[in-house]
């Protein structure tokens, strides 16, 4: 149920300070991450090849990691370089290592064949380190199939219902977006015109506005959205002709740990040209509250599905992007499995 040949977010860079070992599970693979002396991030399987102890309970020695069960030491490529009590290192004493790239303050790990790891496949995003944007990073754990979170991101009609107290707006469910295909995902664009501000901002934004919601969702589950608020203009098609009041990005990644658990990494922030720190505080509080609403709904949905997984669903107009992404995901996984079977 997981795509392997892709970059997954293993965490925010601040989660991995020098000298510490970070344990993460991605797509059922346990990882131990640490930094070499020059700061480069390393990811190895969190399972020693000797007797399968967890390497995140080990210790960093220079650029190496030592398993603290019986002391085998591995270099950053995963090769064993020392076995206590003997001079010979068995040839098969190797732990798997994974390509890692740090970009936009995210630690990206390639979970598939290392030879196919191409950093150009990392989706565009705006990180908290970008000086022009006040991006605030966070994360949340969902006890649910990550594909349900993916569905949620591809259908914003739920804003009207799940988020009626935070985002709200009947106009989200009433309008259909334009969906276009990308190589590894979809772009979803929607203008909502002459509408009240998002509920959680209505104490400071009291007028009527045009809003652009323009996002991409790319395999395995990286969501990057431009959200802009304009004074309500006269245009009924294309970009708003009102004045731009607020320009924001939100970058999100839903990373499956296992079949029924995922970590949701996210950020939201405004351009420093259109907003001050207080707006950043407001967005940060707003997205947290809203994602707790998603979490409650999706975790309960997942429990229902698990009780009776084969019961059919019903499709409505808003499911278009959801269904197309599921097809792309299933095809990609099937192609990877067929490739593995052929090898
Ligand atoms: S399990 Fe790691 S050294 Fe024995
Ligand atoms: Fe939501």
C-alpha cells in the first residue's frame, strides 16, 4: 500500500540536532537518523544486522553509529566496520542505508532503490528558513490510513462542514475546482469570490473577499498550497481584480508509518510583504485547530472502515480528484510491485 520510489518527509530539520539519533518509521520501515560530523544527515535501517536490536538506542561515534546491544559499529553507508571481540568483519554485516536530502527545512528520505534517488523529484515547497515568508512548522500524528488524509486534502468541500467553526464558508462546498493532471499528482485550483473571511480571522477581517486556493498534491502525499485573499473585486472569471491583502503558502506532507498510522507535517505562513508576526500567530493557531478537527473526523472514519473494509462507497461530484489520485497511487504501487516481481 506504499509507493517506494519516492521521497518521503522524515521530519523537520530541527528534530535532528547534532549528536542525537532520531527514530522514525516510514512505510513500515524503521529508520534511525543522525548527523555526521559535517552536519550531513544520515538514515539507516533502525535494525542491527547482528540480532536485530534498534540502532536508535545506539551511540554516534564520529560519522559512525554503534549498536549498543553488543557493540557492532557501522559507517554512514551502513557497512559494519568493527565487531567487538574479533578482527574479522563478516561480509554480510551491513545495515541498509537510505539517501537523504535536506531541503526547505525538511529531511527527505528516498525509500526505494537508491540508484533511482533523484533530488529533482523532491516537490517544491517553502520552508521556515525562507526569509521572505513567516512559515511556522509543526506536526501531528493520525491513527489512520494515510490515504484518508490524502482524500481529505483533495476535497476542500469538507471545509464547509468539518471546519465550519474554523475555516467555514458555504461557498467551498458550493464551488467545484479546476483539476489538472501533473506527472506525479494533481493541481486543484479554485476561486471563491465575494465571500466572508475564514471564520478564525473574522474578528480582524470583517469585509467580503475573493480567495484563491491553488494547490498541488504529489506522490506520495505532498501538498503545497498558495492561499491568497483579495478585496472582493468585480471579476467573475480568472484572477481577482481586487487588491491583494494576504499572500500565504502552506506546505504539508502526510507520511505513512504503517497501514493505520501516519504523521502529518505541516506549515502555514504569510509573506512578510503582506503580513506581520501577529498574522503568523493567527494562521499557526488556526491550522492547528483545524487539523484537530480533521484528525477527529478521519480517525473515526478509519475505525469504521476497519470494521468492514469491503463495504462500497458512493461517489459524488467532489470526489473527482480523490478518485483520480487513488487510481494514480494504485497504478504506481502496482507498477513498482510488477517491477520487483520481474527482477
Ligand atoms: S544486536 Fe546489534 S550488536 Fe548485537
Ligand atoms: Fe481539513
